[in-house]
C-alpha cells in the first residue's frame, strides 16, 4: 500500500526544530547587532547570513525527506563522499589561514565552509552503515561483512582505522571541540551497535586516559612552558582558563570569567531580550561559543531552562525514533544523530559554566554558524525520513497481517 510521506511527518520533531531555529535567528541578531553597528555595518548582516543558511536547511530537509532511505545504504556513494570530505579537511588544515589559533575553514566567495562540521553527520552515516551490514553476526575482525567491496586494503576498510584517521585530522587542526563530539558520538554508536562491551570499554578508557594525561601534563609542566609548543599551546590555554579563569582576566580566562558575569547578571528572569551587557565588547565570541551565556543574561535562568527543556525534548524524540526502529541502519542512524546533539549540548554548557575546559563548541541551533545549522538540519531530515519509513513499514505489516 502506497502511503504519502506527508501524512507520516513527525511533528514532535519538526516543530521543536522550527521553534529552536527561529529562536536562533532572534538570538543571532541580539548578539551581533551591537558590534555590527559599532563597526559601521548593517545590524542585520549576521542574521541575514544565518537566515540564508536556514532557508538552505529547509530546502535540504524537504529534499532529504523525499529521498528513499536506501540511498543512504549505498556504499559507493558513501565512499565517494568520504574521499571528498578528507580532501576538504586537508585543504582546510594545510592551505587556508588559521582563525582564532586553529585551522579548519575554507573561504569561497565570502562564505566560510567548515568541513569538520559536516564530518559529524558523515561519521554517523559511515558507522551506521558499517555496523548494520550484518548486525546479527558482527565479529571482531569480520572484514567480509564490513568492507567497501574490497576496494581498499583490509586495514583501511576497518571502521576503527577510518574513524581514527578522520578524527585525527580534526585534532591536528586543532579543533578539540568537534574532535571531542566526534569521539563521544563514536562511543555512543559503538555502545548501541552490538559490537561488544570490550570495544566500548576500550574506547571509553582511551578517552578518559588521554584527557587525564593531557590535563595532568599541563598542570605539572606549567601552562607558560606548554603554551609555546605547537598544537599543545592551544590546548594549554584552554585548560589554563579551566583551572582558574580569574588568574588571567586579560588573557585565557577572559571569556570564561565574563561568561560567569553574564549568567549572574541574568538572575531568574533576565535583563530582557537585547539588553545584555556582556555582549557589548566584554564577552568575545558572544554569538558563537558563549551564546547561551548571553541567553541566560537576557532571558534569565527560567527562560534559558525552557529553551534547554525544548532542546532535550527534541533529542529524546530523536532517540525514541532510534529505539523503536526495526531496521538496524535506521536505529543506529537516529541514535547517532540524537547522541551527537546531546554531546554538543553537554560540551557547550560544560564549557560556558566551567565544568569542563572550553573547546569552542557552538550551542545547537542558537549559535551563529551556518555550517552547524545546516549539519543539524540534515540530521533532523534524515531522522524524519527514517521515522516516516518505519511508520510506513509498520502500517503495511499490520495490513498484511489483517488480510
């Protein structure tokens, strides 16, 4: 029985997404208009750019929702996109200039593209396809089940090797924020893949061990000495602010300290939309990494909590799609998208509150960043497509059983 997909649309996912996206446009205008006016520019400049990416995101959602889910199971297509992604990552690392101490952006016609952002959804797609090829019989070294038709040597066909290479390129940019999200997303997908608890434990131990080693080394050697070392200097400054932001208010601790001031200023009910003090030149990157500090300052703890509640509701609905899905690929794809959103939210909130070192991660949907919005929208579109296909399959199954 042919059922129109329009009647299977999951509004409990689409409506929260639309609300958060519109709120994001309002927040982007609020956090950027003052600095743009001070620079003699159009106060709507940033929100118009973000709005352009949002329109593109809506088009992408409509296009992806109409696609057959089997397209995402095509290994040749995935292999081709991975090759393009690796090329873009290498170009952004070794060809373009650094921004805020890190590489990772390609500038094309006045528009910046951040390949590491797109790697989030690509890695979820890659792992979902690999783990679902023979979900019922995944073996530790079963290369026959998990290969690109033997186009590459066995070592490069191994999901562990491919994952390590992709995340490793992001690490050397250095882009610790996206690298952390990628690593935690991989951890989540391994945990739900049925591949076994040993790999989950090993990956978790590796992440915890590496973080502890880096933190301890910087603490023992000293931030001043490590700050001159390539790559690690960038990391050291992040950890320096984490240890005590008030020790270096004019340097590494400036952002986090002013993030605290913004949240304290907000109180329960906030200063009012557009009335933030910290965005007026005191808090750098107020529109990206620390945007939720400004949200708390303007809307207060209650307003910010409502936004967080809506975001967590969206994440839970996405995870529920993954739990209910009968197809292994559909299940892991949805759980991967939900896990990515959850990790990105956790890392951003942890960074602005000082619970973990700041890693430059944007807040989902609210931060300025067209690449981030587009990637999240693609993830939402895939989940909507998966949910509609699962509903259609269930309806057809019920009809067949009743005949």
